[in-house]
C-alpha cells in the first residue's frame, strides 16, 4: 500500500482531494507536551495503516489518498469533542501524557461533523517533559531547526516521516518495528547536525541505500515555503537498520 511513496515523481492530483486527519487531545488544564504529542502523531499515522481495516473497508480510501498528494491535517479537541471524535473509526496512540487519534483518509469535502468542527490552525503546545535519551533501537525524526512550525503542522510532517520510513524499510524490519509497538523519537536537530542529515544523495532510493535516511519535503500549502525539507527520518541506527 505504501509503494507509491517510494516514487520519485509527483503523483497526479485527483479530482477529489483526500486528507488524513490527526486529532490531538488538548484539555484546558492538562495540555500535552509538544514532543510527546509529535511522537504520538508519528506513531498513530502508521498504527492506523497497520490496522486490519486498512486492508478491508478502509482500503479504497487509502488507495485514493496514497496514490495522490499526501495531505495530513492536525486538529485539536477536548472534553465532549474529543469523546465524539474518539467514537469514529480510527486508532489512538498515547505517548507519555499525549493522546493522538489518527483516522482513515476522508475527502476534504466529506468530513464527518465530529471532525469538521474541530479547530485546525494555531495549535501550540508547551514543552513540559524533559527529553529522554534516545535508545539505539528507536528511529528518529529530526525536525529542521530553521523551519518554524506550529505543533499541528509539525504533527503532520512527522506523520509523513514515519510513513516514509515504513515505505522504505525492509519487510522484516518493518515487522519488527510494528511488533515492538512503533517506538519513535522526535527531536529538533541542531544546525550542525542538520547539515549532516541533509547531506547525501538527492535520489531517495540512493539515500536510503547509503545512509537509511529519507527526507520530508513540504508542498508549501501552509507555514513553510514549497520544497522546504521539514523532517529527516533516520532509521540508520534503529530497529529498521539493515544487519551487517
């Protein structure tokens, strides 16, 4: 299902625009930590794809979405609105104090009212939790230190990064990652580290073969300029690495 993500050329825009919705729970008194919310979003974007329904009743929606321009929309909800969204088909992932629910794709003009009424823009989250060390077995999504993004925008970007990791990973490595519960870390790279990360082949297949990284290049619809590399997804020192 993820094979189109490995294609180099932009896919043809369909007559209908599809998008995957991500909803982060943001209660007024207990907002989640930004990093934990991003890690939950990255994992949820894949967990909903690994759900058996993605290969059954959700499959036509996924094929329409993945075969075109990949769009993700992050929204926020609390209280009764979170409960209503949680009743829709989807998968919720928790990381620390953060909860994110990912849904199968919908045409943007046919969103259920439970999702359509949720706010999109301006999602900001506090930095509450200290960054723990990254275990060697965990893939890392490195954020561009020069790309200023709201938490909602960053959620969409890391969700795309985790999908690219899954698309390029060997099947046995992907199986190990799924069996482990999709552990993933999100960090902002310092400028020196970012220069190292973006160096390498422009061709994604050559890049993956040489250094097991893949770049998320934004289309530029919101917040960042078209072509900006927002995330480098790194599976080189993780459960996804090729044994030597």
